[in-house]
C-alpha cells in the first residue's frame, strides 16, 4: 500500500488532494490521508471535502482525515501545501510520520521551501514542484476553483527515477494534469516570477488582475517588478526563456480578470501573509547577488 499524506488543505492541497482522494477512494494500492485540524478536519470528517468549479460540485472522501501522527502512521509520500510561514511548525507536528523513505513534494507559492524542508529532514528526498491554478477555501471543507487552468509540475535532480515515475503515474490515474520535468528549478522559477510579482503588486495596490491590466500606472508597476525579479534569476544563473517578462504578462492577460493573488486575499482579510517568501525573498536574493531591486524593497517595506 502506497500511503500519501496531504498537508495543507487550502486552494492547492484541497483541490489536488481532492482529485487524489476521489480517484483512490476504494483503491487497494493507494491510500490518501488528509492532514487537517480544527474546523477543516471536522467539516471533512462529517461531510467530506467539497470541490466547487465553474460548472461542477463534487464531494470526495479521503481514507482518513486527522492531525494525530499515531492515526496517520508512516507516509511514503507527503505533499505539502500549507502557507510558507507554516512550513516548520506544520512539518514538525507530524515528524513521526516522516521516515527516511518518505518523499516530500512541496507545492508552496515561494521557491525557498525545499531548502527549508531539507534543513528539518536532511535524510529525506525533497522534490521541487509548483502549480498553476486559481483556487481558494470558500469555507471549511469547501474549495472553490475558478477557470479551467490547472497544471502541476514536479521533478528532482537527485530522487530515483522509480519514485518520480511512480508519483507521476499516481497523478495521471487521478486525472491530474501533471508534468515530470527535468529542468524543474527553471520551471519553478518561471512560476515564481509570475506569482511573486502578482502577489506583490495586487497586495501593494489593493487591486485585482483586471484592475492592474486596465490601469496604465498599475501595469507599469507590475512590469517593473518582472524586470527586477528576472535580473535576480539571471544573476543566480538560471536558464530562463529570453522573453520571460512578455510570457509572464501574457499569462496574466489570460487569467480571470476578477481573480487576485492569495496574498492579496489574506491581506484584505487581515490574515498573516506570505510577504516574506514572495516579496522580501527577492530583496534578500538581490542583495546576495548584488542586483538592485528598489521596487521590491519599497513594496516589502510596506507589506512585511
């Protein structure tokens, strides 16, 4: 039996974890365990996890929903999708479930997660991954997904081919549009360039995607951020597409106009934000590689 834990049942973990739970509900080979607490755990235990898209509503049930390591048991794979500020605390709360054979796939908004997780679990194989999706918690136990776009990318320079192929096969059977890619660091940074600039500009200007695209000054701020983060990525030696800035603008233009970033939603709700991983991180990397990031600095100072 392959045991897969989903840690963090927000927009990303809830949606992709939901697809896995639906596919393997009666499986004798794969077991899907939701790691949740509080209202989320209660709602899923009582009514299942509801996934609402633009034209469907689905209720799925995992094999188990719990935050008790004794109940969860040893995991073969752990997919992490909490907020970046919860990485350490959430992983340490289930450390008994993580043994050297446990393969960890982080699906966070930032790019610093694998390094941070490796420090906590130096013996484990930590993959790199990212997703493109617009989804959020509608209420405890209910995930709302907007638009049709959903892609999951993952890979590793060090993990065994067998483990990577096994995980890809599990995703494919669950009808997840997933891609096992060789140059995963570049892929993750392409996504990070998109999300970092978007999270920073939407939060700083308090505007959604449509408002940013339709306002000349707002769009100029977004484009300036893209150029700063591109310069940092190049200084790190990453082989990104020559027209990465234009590609990223096109991605934004194809996004639902009424949508915004999860960081902007958190800020508007008065919740803790991921500004350290999404905005401040670029300022730090800029200093490290001697790249000037004045706009990122200005926004980080306002948000952190």
